[in-house]
C-alpha cells in the first residue's frame, strides 16, 4: 500500500515536470512516506529525519512527511519536526503537488483531512515505471479494529472504489502493457461489503475477462471475509493466481479472542482446507504476531501447531508492539521483550524449514513465470515470479522481460527457486 502511495505521488509530481530519484543528494524535494504499524518503523523514521535535517541544512531542499505517522501525529508533527515543509495524511496524498508548490514558496502546508475522503483512492499512476505488473487500489481503510492494530485510526473506515472506475483503470493498464494486477486494500476481500455495487468475486470475474491482463492477485484478505464464493474463484477464474495471503495472527483461540479477530482456529483451518480442495496447488502465506499480552507458552505452542499443520509457503511474523490508541495497549500481562523475541526466533526458524520444504517440493515441476528483470546476482540470469508468487532465477536474455515463459524448477532454496526455461507460454500451469 505504501509503495503504491509513493507511485501515486511520483506520478502526480511528474505531471508537474519533476523526475523521480532515489538519491537524496541530487533531490530538490524529499518525501518520507511513513508507516506506524509497529514501533520499529517509527523509530527508524525519527532517526532518518535526524539525518535529513542535516542534509536540508547543508544544501536546502523541500522536505515533506506523508502517510500513517503523519496522520498519527497530526496535531504535533509541525512542532515536533519544525524543519519539515509539508505533511499529508494517507487520505491527502492527492494534494502532494499543491503541498510542494506551497512549501517551495516557504508556506508550510499540512493536510490530515477526513479519512472518508476518496480523492486519494482515485489517483491512477498508470504505467509510469514501464513495468508489466502493477497495483490497483480498490478499497482503503478498515472497520475491524483488531485490538493490536493502529490502521483503523490512521487509515480510517472502509471505503470502496466504484467497480466501473476500477475496471476502466485496469482496461487502460492493459493497453499500457500491464499483464499482472494486484488489487490492493487493507481489507481487500471486504470490498463493497454491505454496499450496492458488485461484490468482490464479481469484480474478479469482470477483471478476468479483460484482454491483455494475464494474472490477478489481491492483498490483504481477512479470514472472516473469505467467502465460499471467493474460494470458488480460485478454481474457476483462469487468471486468478494460485496464491493467497491470509493472516491468522495466532494459533490460540483465547488469544484470537483477545485480538478481536472474529474467527476461531477451527474456522481458519476449514477455510485453508476448502482453498486446497478447490485449488490443490495454491500457495498460502500469512502474518502472525507473537508475544501478544497474556500469550502463554501453551498459546505459543498452539501457534507452532497451526504453522506445523498448515505448512505455509511463507510467513511474516512479528513481535507484538504496543500501539497508541489501540485496545491492546491497555491489556495486562505483558510478555517480556526477551520472551517475545525468543518465541519469534523459534517460530521463524521452524517456518524457514517449512518454506524450504515447500520450495524443494517444486523441483521437477514446470511453472509459468512472468519475467520481470535481470537477476541482481548474475548478468546472465533473469528473474520473475510463478503464479504462486515464488521468485525464480534462470538463464535467459533481456528480450524475455515482460513475457510469460515455462520454466522447469531444478532447485528449491529458502528464498527462491532456480529454473530452466522450457518455452514461452500463454496458458496456465502451476
Ligand atoms: N504489533 C505487531 N505486529 C502488528 N501487526 C499489526 N499491528 C501490529 C502490532 N501492534 C502485524 C499483523 C498484520 C501485519 C501487517 O502487521 O500481523 O497482519
Ligand atoms: Fe489492522 Fe488488518 Fe485487523 Fe484491519 S484487519 S485492524 S488492518 S490487522
């Protein structure tokens, strides 16, 4: 989401004649787009701002802060960081060109407008990066209020985009050479929940019919909103890739209740089993938090048990981090940081062995790969992703970039696969 917000801002600024650079020393305008989901991201932000303050003093530049930390600190950010020139909350990024314009005239600019504002959703960056895959925002915000999570407070309530706008944007992207779209939303599968526009599965069906689009993905899904109709799509829509990110957060029902997640582990396991019945090769990844207040060793063992049983292709696991505004910040029985990190290390080590096992199971299989770029590791190798979202490196040439090729997997590693090209493909493999 944050990466895509940056693309939107870059697109808005390029229409005002500015070029994007990653090099702070050559930039006239620096925008720090922020995330406050965990404390670590916030700490990194403040140390980065310390460094940027010195650069600004040395060479002079327009410095702006956008995103979730800006929203969280909206009443204080101008005073806390007196050297910044503008700041925008996530719902105000469509005003970035205006903000830079004001700031260039030494007129500080701040906007943390109403979270229900849809203008930021409507910015369409097109195919500015001349790539073959891109993100499309279809909804924003979250109504779930998981007890640990700051997102509903900084990104606001759920707002879905009109399906006709989404379809038009994707049709346009296909004419610009995009082959793969990832539909984005904090709670993507509750798209238009309770609204009178089409449902999420109906939207997927519509996108599946767009010529030129070969692959569809979506993130992030809430297990409770994973309907049977949506599960069915994995069997019936040929462009919907066989991969889903389905955070479970904890393997203990007691902790899930404290987290206000709205499902039990039995319900979660049932959904995983339905997904695999409908689509045997589906790759499942998830998020999980350890060290939530009150998490006992037994609760943690239940998380390890779920990970053992489901055998996720990949897992993003985090130590619980108390967040401002959230209900969990006031819960008793804090787990010590040492204990949380010890559990996290155990979990990550175990998951690493499972991911390796999943990747090794691919050896000898043929997979469709969308070729993305040259590999960073070798001049002769190209890199791309399978429909199951696994990175594959293989011998090839740069004229393959943007095409779909059939690759035989010859080796599975912990973070990637090694393959050998068979032939170009148009059809569906695993
Ligand atoms: N502490 C730790 N992890 C968190 N996440 C969200 N809030 C917190 C928090 N307070 C994790 C969840 C979520 C992912 C994006 O970040 O696992 O799915
Ligand atoms: Fe946060 Fe996701 Fe829960 Fe929404 S569903 S509150 S974004 S963890």
